[in-house]
C-alpha cells in the first residue's frame, strides 16, 4: 500500500544550515511513500550544509526503495545564498506581489491567503473561523416616567448577565419594583 503525502501552496523564510530551503531529508519506516510537492516557494535568505544542501528540496533520502517524490511549480528566491541551483528563480520583486502567487502558482486569495505588508512582505493566511458568528444583544434601560439615565450593556448570545440595581429616580409617590424584560 502506498502512502501519499501532498505539500502545496507553502513557503519557507528561515535561514537554513545543513539542509534545504523547503523540504529537507525525511526518513520513514514506510515503504512506497509517494510525496508530491506543488506550487511552493523557498524564500530563505541562505541555505547551506556540510554534507548536502538544496535551495528547495533535498532528495537524498527519497530515492531509496519504492518511495517517490514529484515536484511542480517549485521556486527559490534568486538572491538566496546557496551553492545549489535547484528550483525556478524568483525575483525579490515578484516574491512580494500577490499576482505571482495568484496567477503563477494558483494560490487562493479570495478565501485562504491575503497580502498584509504590516505583518509580512509575503502572503499570510486569512483568519479562518470555524464557528458561527455569535449574536449580539443590547440591553437598554427605560426610566418609565422616572428621571435619570443608565448606561446600556452589550451581551452575546449564551452569556449570563445580571441586571444592575436601578439608579433611576422614581416618579413621586412610586418606588422601583422590578425590571420588565421585553413587553410583558
């Protein structure tokens, strides 16, 4: 039985010593490991290694047995300091433009990725919420003929809220009895 692994639409930005920019040697006790790496970018400032180094992927451990690694759309920053030349050269200008990731690599900027230079010059994941939005309620207080004011409160569905003491001044001859919730 083969074990398929797919890595796609990813990038790496760290300095690497003794390894490779995107994927370094990985060892598995499984045979027939089928690894597919697609549309990914090595944005590392430098990659070096005493025994082996690659700008993008170190194939050494995958070329044994029945394991297979395939790649497509693998880019490496053209200014990366490395003795290796693997990966398609990517200019620093293209590396920070949404157009490259969207048009060349097919990354989804409608729902998955976004560009926000205040966080990173490279694409970042959009915030993804797995929960439904929580309904918000505003609680207001009516003096019902009394005087004064009370600050409204905001609560979210499912939250507990304790009604505050009444700070309205009751009309002459009357006293505060209780809060009326709704219209009944």
